């Protein structure tokens, strides 16, 4: 009788194991991407097929939706989170990637910001924008949690795609955004997972598109790698090599676009030298 009972229990356990395995294989995690042109993949001509979000989804076998919008600031993202389609996807998301914050600076009179930073060494406006970012980011996380408190939120740090005289003012902005992200992470442990995209991309211009703003195809693959490593670290993804289903194609931007910004940086630096010279003489 004992042998018969043990046999029945064994069969039952095997049945349960296969049932659980079948459920796990049939149920894919839902991966939602939110944010700006970085998350959209604006450095690529084929962003829908080759942006980093698609690479992450293809590698780990996630269901995937990208609701990012080029040009969006934190204020725009807050408004977007009231869209019914976005809310529906928020509610079923298991993992949410966010890239936001760069446009909070870029859409706030960049020329004035560069002048203040390069010529005057004044970063008051940078501080004000960063404070607004922090307030809005808190709202963004609160809204997400109000719809889905179980989703894992991956927040990307902001990189610096500039070189020459523009690198320093851009870094002022990036440093403040990243400090605000770290502040939130420290004050709200467990609410977000920080993904250090800035360190991964670094200052290698091959990682950036011709517009010197967005990640290139290579940059998108690097971001995907960083996200995949983080997901594996927190047991939400595999340790597989990235799946590049479609190779990214970089956008081609006229040199006039980047030259204009470089010239502005050069002019502001020249003014700064003259300004500091006369300030030193006349106090």
C-alpha cells in the first residue's frame, strides 16, 4: 500500500512540475519603454526595429511596447501617463524602462544656458531645471505605482554626447539630472533600479549619431547590453548574448547642424576668455 501511495504522489508531482513549466513558458513578461527620443531610437533610421528596447525584448523573449516620444520632457511624460492606451500597458507591465530628463535642459533655451555656463560660470538656471526634474520624476514614479505597484522601474542615467567647448555645459546638465536620480534612489530605496547608461557610453563619439545628441546603432547596442546585464543581475532576464534581429542604421545629419553648435561653443569660449581678462583687470 505504501508503495502504491508513493507511486501516486510521484505521478502527481510530475504532473504539477509539467503544469508549472508550461505556464511559465506561455506567459511572457511585458516590457514597456517610456520617455524621450533616446528611448525612441532617434539616432537610427530604423528605430522601431533596432532601438535598444527592441534588442532587450528580443533577447529575453519579452512582450514589448515602446511609448516614447521624441522631444518629451518630464512634464510631457507626466501628461502622457494619462493616456488611456499608455495606462492600459502600464497596468500589465512587468518591467518599465525610462529615459527622460535631457530635454528638460535642451528645451529650456540652450543658447542662454551655454552662455551662462561658458561665459559667466553661472549655473543657477541649471539648478532650477534640475529641481523641476526631481519634482516631476517623483510624480512620474507615483503615477506608475498608482497603476502598477509591482512593475520594476529601470531608470537610465543621462549621458554626455558632446565634445569640445560644448562638453562642459552639457556635463553640468547631465551631472544634475544624474544626481537627482541618485537622490531619489537613496530617499526611496527599492522604488527604482538605476541603469548607468552614462558610464557605459562614455565619451566615445562612435557611440553617438551624427547629430551628436542621440545614441548611434553601436550606442543602442551598448545601452541594450547594460539593461540586459541589470535585468540578469536582478533575476528578470537571461545571460544570453544580445539578439540583434535587425542591425541599426545610423541617421545622417548635415555637418551644418553640428557645426552651428560647435561655432556657438567656440564663440562663447572666446567671449569667456575676453570677459575673464577684463574682469581680472578691472575687478
